[in-house]
C-alpha cells in the first residue's frame, strides 16, 4: 500500500493550488481572446463634447467635462485594443466635430458623430460623459440606453453593475432609458455612461486624477467584456 508522507502531501497540495491559479488566470485571459479572435467586435467610443463645447464644469476646479471624457476614452481604448478589439473614436483630440463655430455647431457636431458611427457599423456605441446635478451630494456613475433596444438595455445594465462596483461607498444605481441623440441616431446598441458627478466635490477630486480615470476606464472595460461574454446575444 502506498502511503503519502507529510512532505509529499505538502508538495502535491502546492502543485494543485499552483495549477488551479494558472487555470483561473488562463480562463480570464481566454475570455477576451475568444471575443477578439472569433467575434469581430468593433466598438465606437464617443468622448462627449469637445472644442468650445466643454460640457459641464467642476464646481471646485472648473475642469471641463470634455477634457475628462477624452482622457477616460483614450484609456478605455487602450484596454480594448489590448484585448484585440477594434476601436473607433468619434474624436481623438480636444477639438470639436462641428467645423467652423456657428449657431448650428451642436447640430453639426452630433451629425458628424452619427456619420462616424454609421461608417464604422459597430457592435456597440459607448458614449462617455460626466454628470452634474443641483444637489451636490449626489455621487457615482449612471448609465442611459435607448428605450426600444433590448441589447442596449443589457449593455447598460452590465456597465452599470461595473460602475456600482467602482463606487463602493455610494448607493447602487439602475440603468435608465434615455431620449438622447447619440442613443437614437443609429440602430446600433448604444449607451451613455455618465461616469461621475463634477457637481460633487468628492467625485470631482477623484475624476481629475489620472489614477481614478484609469480605474474608471477599466470599470467600463469590464462592463463591456461581461456584456459580450454573458449576454444572450450571440457573437461567436
């Protein structure tokens, strides 16, 4: 009869735990590899506002929403590309998309975003914004989706869940239906992610830091990946 000595048992246990850790890490990596190699996923990332349209401003610092939107989008782009996903940006600089500034700049800016989305024919559209509210105590991330799109609702729920996890000391939000141009201008699944409140001093202090912007981008990334791998919509 073969008998395990205590030393042998310790070695076998250690090898088993090492193998288990490797398998869990491999599974996490494979999750994005499957999406990248089999699905042909393409994502349009829309950094809200830009140019002379700075969006809302930070109550303490005066930071423009457009500046933070773009910083988060570029970080999110890096995460998605590292997973092998094709990314299209509606804007990649501080400039707006309206051409010459005039009274119709907002309409022309939004029409240009629509044109970029339609040309890309993406799997989804994620528009990144920062929020503002009269009550400065409100904090956290809030997603919006087009009302008549089931896939948009599923995507918004996945991203919302991830944002709720990021803002651990804030009440959980639920995704809301939104009647906004960027959600309704095409038929592709579209979500607006309002990533924090610049009207709240705590959120503002976080949102202006590169460290939190990276955490925020990664939270959006996880929400997108979870949607692609766990929703009932077939991609592969």
